[in-house]
């Protein structure tokens, strides 16, 4: 009860705030719509809790228009506050009432049928070793990324067990849809799939998978007895151990920081270290690292409203183009696909292109 009171005080505090974090909120910046700004979202959440809203469906729809990127949390004046928690609670309510947006409903249905959000059937399961490389739903169809990963893994000399596709998924699409029972079941299935493979650590390309399998699983009481690493951490470890050698290159690279990698996992420094080790000349986009902007494909904007997603994507593309780099690189397969207009590469591809031999 005391906890509930504390939480109610936090959202009320946000609803009364000066809303300066909106100048970091990608959905507000891309559209200029005040209702999408963090403080206005918080105000509507408070009004809804008090039963003051006439159009509850309109309110719940709006809750699916946040990119759930975390920029407001990173730039919040309070250290102990994350608006996304309250937006997510509203999504849980929308799911329970059956009033989720059509796109979200379709993705949930596909997930329930196939065990993944894309309707994939083929299961990837190859190799042996106590390191696992989990091929997430957003890496699964990216042939360039998978080819680059294969090259890097084979040159590293490590035994790596690759798995993914089919009905193996961390369950994030269900979590962001507000389907907490479906998400709990998906998390238990994921845990069982990992235990079956007896790996000690798992490398994952997708920052959302990493956040989901660590922080969000913990919140629902699911603990994985393995180390979960994002790919940039793994590449960094391979470099530290001297397992890879490169042909250096002096062309310019701009790195697009995926919001979850930057805001939640605080790993912005690692890809920059890798890019420097390859000899590239780093060019920073005007909004980068802890000031990055979402690509528009984060869970939330991607599944809630396509026009909004396009506005956020256009804004980010312009910011990246303004960096005028020779090569654009990121560390999230979804960002790569959403920003494909500028030939975005996943960082493993940059690494694989430069590898010359295993030591
Ligand atoms: S998220 Fe933080 S800074 Fe932004 S409006 Fe709410 S309390 Fe204020
Ligand atoms: S999570 Fe992102 S999109 Fe949603 S309100 Fe916060 S800054 Fe805006």
C-alpha cells in the first residue's frame, strides 16, 4: 500500500512538472503534438486513475504511441522515476479490456500461433559450446548480419552454439502489448530453451532482448542462470583477448545509438571503442550517446501508429545524414532495418569486413 502511494506520488509529481524533458522526446519532437509529451502523458494517466476521462479508448490508444525509448527517463529531473512503467501499466489495462490497436492485436495473434512475432517456422539450432548466440526475431531475416556473425565467430576460434527462429523468442512483443500472462509464459519457455542448451553465456544482437531477459524477467520473478551479453560487449571482449586481427580503415563512421542500448544498458562507449580499434574516423550525429533519438522502430511507436513511426524515422534520418559520414553503423537489428535508407550496417558487419585472420 505504501508502495502504491509512493508510485502515485511519483506520477502526480510528473503530471505537475515543467516538462522540459519533452525536448528529448522523439515523438513530441517529430510531431510537435503536446499530448505526446511526457508530462501530458503523465497528466492523462492521473486523470484516468481518477476516472475523469470521457474517452478512455482514446487515452489507451495514446499509450501505444510512446516509443518506450526512455529518453524522458534519462533526462528526468528525478533519479527514481521512469514514466514508461506507468505507460506500460496503461497498456496492461488496455490489453485486459481488449482495446489494443489493430497492429498490436495482429502481432499478439501471430505470436500466440507461432511463438514469435513474425510467423517464422524454421528453428535454427547448430554448433556446440558453452557460449550461445541467440538469433532474435529481428536478426533472423537479416542475411548480411548473420553472415557477418558467422565469419566473426569462426575467426574468433570459440565454440559457439547458435539458436533462434521458430518458437524461441524473449517475449518482448507481448510485454509491450500489455499481455503479461502471455509474456510470463514466453519468458518461462525462453528459460527452458536456454537451460536445454547448457550454455554459460548468451550473446544477443538486440538491445531490447538484453533488457527483457535481464531487467524485465527479474521484475516478474524469472531469473536466468546465464550471463546475457549484448554483441558489442562480446566484440569488445574478443578484441581485449586479441582473438581478432584487422585491416584498419580510415573512412568516417557515424554511430546511431539505439535508445535501449544507450538509455537502459548504458553501453554507448563500447561501440565507439570498437570503431576506434578498427581505425575508423568517428563522426558524431548532433544527437548521440545519452542524447540519441529513437529510430521510430522501438516497441511502441512501431506497433502502435505507422504515421507517427514514419515522422520519428524521418527526423532521425535527417539528423544522421547531417553527420555526413561515409558509413552508418548501429547495434540494433531493428534500427538497422528501420534506417535502411542510409545503408545502415550492424556493427558486426563492420567488424567482419575488416577481419584478416585469427591469431
Ligand atoms: S519525465 Fe521527469 S522531467 Fe519529464 S515531465 Fe515527468 S517528471 Fe518532469
Ligand atoms: S518513452 Fe520516449 S517516446 Fe515515450 S514519452 Fe518518454 S521520451 Fe517520449
